[in-house]
């Protein structure tokens, strides 16, 4: 059953909800995302008796908000098809099974899936991942032990192949991906420099996460200021760059590359709401003989089991720290998402649904 079909579902009682809410894409944004791009709908609660073989009904407790959603709201050609208008906004969720017609899932199981911006939903069981909510909090499986964590793990270990003694720079350093990148690189023995927006975020990554330094790009807005700060924070130059932002932030790092530097191009969030800014220092890719690899973590499912196992162990042992910014209730999701695209979040942005 597709989420979009839920309005046609007959009603039997399986939870205490008589109705549930979802948010659909009402209009595609032109430039910045606004609340008018979304519409909240109330639907009859979903039922157990209508589940087809292999399907599972889940009550969602957390919704993950992620930058990639901005791309899906647009029809621009990308690695994935656009989100359809008037359909539930796409998104990863963590919740509890309330009914199951899949042999591997029972009522009460904690699961992560892609049920979208909705309080409940039906999905094929083989699209769900069972998680151990007794070992770690459920929300963690959407962040540090979920897609963002695996993204960091893949970039650091497989693309950059970080080695002790190298200098690694990561932008959006206090965010869901960047915070894990820096900590994994520190565990390997790198010198780690973050780039983040504002004093609070920079203090967090240095004082709480153990980065060696952090450059505040909002306090150092001119090209010369940003370059001076980055050169001071990475005096031996940049061997490894984990790029999350693009624009002038990326450009400053390009200017500081060392010979044979490696770049994991993970995201370019500065351009998601608008046209990307041109790069002045792209010539460094040639003159420094750099290797740049763009990647999409969902194309590398083979590494997920190992990455998730290692990340969970590091979080459980306290070696990998995380922070969550949690909006309360589905109705808060649009503003929280708009805030994510302008740096309002610290760490992983979630919405608590129940
Ligand atoms: N390739 C993949 O498979 C993959 C997977 C997951 C994520 N990503 C990418 O990784 C990046 C980080 O994702 P995340 O989930 O960890 O998000 P996040 O860092 O938790 O949140 C986004 C952060 O980006 C920064 N930002 C937002 N707008 C910006 C702008 N206009 N200019 C500069 N910085 C801006 C803000 O931090 P500051 O306040 O510090 O600027 C904001 O807090 C994104 O580019 C995302 O698309 C890629």
C-alpha cells in the first residue's frame, strides 16, 4: 500500500487514535521554502484488517528532517525522482509496530522506515529496519546511528580513507553528518577543523565533540577573513575535505588544499534554496591534483550493516556524542524544516510525533 492511498482505507481500531495527521506537499517552492508549500490533513486512522500480506502498520514517534527533502520538492533533475504534489512529504521515521502481516515484525517492535510526514502509516515490512530501543534511544536511529551517521562513516572511511596525522576539514560541522565526521576522524587520529555558523555551534564542536578548531563563517564573512581563519585553524593545509555546504565555504577550503588532497562531496546546502554561487578556487582541484568524489549514501547499502554496528557501539560506549534539536508535534515540522535550511538546528533535527 502506498502512503498516497491511505484515504481509501477502511477503518478498524488498532490504536487509540481515531484520526491521524499527515503533511502533504501543497506547492513546489520557488526559491526559499515557506509554510504555504505544505498542507496538514486529517485522515481516518489506519487499520490492521486491511493490511496485505507482508505489510506492517506503524505508529511513528519521530520524524527525521533532512536537507535532501528540499531537492525532492523541486522538479530539477537529480539522483532521485521528485516528491509528488498532494502526497505525504517523504521522510524517514522511527516508531513502533501496531499491527503486522509480516513474519519478521510483531506488535511492539521498534522500527525505522520511510513513512513520511505522518503520525502513522503502512509499509512493506522489507522496507523497515528493526532497531534496539532498549540499547539506545529510538531517536538516535534517525541520526548518529542512522542515515546521517552512515553518510559520515562512508565519507570518512571509504572516500577520504582518513589516516592519523592528516588534517580534515568538515563544513556544517555541528550538524547531523558533520558532527559524526569530525568525531570519527578524531578517533582515527586526524587534526579536525570544523566550519560552522555562529559561536554557539563552534564552541559545541570544539568543547563538547573534541574538534581541534572551528571557523565561524558567519562572523568571518569576507573572503579574506574566512581564508585567514581557515589558514590559522589548518596551518599545515587541508589533506581531507568533507564538504556539506558549497558556496564561499567550499571555496575557502579549496584555496587551502594540499597536494593530492581528497574531497568527499556530500552536500551543497547553501545552494538548495537558490542558485549556487560560482567557485573562485576550482583551479586548486587541478594544481593540487585533488581527488573529488560526490556520493549518495543510499547507493552504498553494502556498507550500512558494518557502519551501523560500529556507530551503535561507539555511541553506547560514549565515544561518539550527539545532540538533537526536537520540534514538538507534526504541525511544527514545516517551520523546523525551514529552520534547518537556514541553520537553526544544532545537531540532528527531529520532530517528536507522540
Ligand atoms: N550525499 C549524501 O548521501 C548525503 C546524506 C545526508 C546528508 N547529506 C548532505 O549533508 C549536508 C548536511 O546534512 P545534515 O543532515 O547533517 O544537516 P545539518 O548539518 O544537521 O543541518 C544543516 C546545516 O547546514 C548549514 N546550512 C544551512 N543552510 C546553509 C547555508 N545557506 N549556507 C551555509 N550553511 C548552511 C547549517 O549549519 P551552519 O549554521 O553551521 O551553517 C545547518 O544547521 C547537507 O548538505 C545534506 O544535503 C548528503
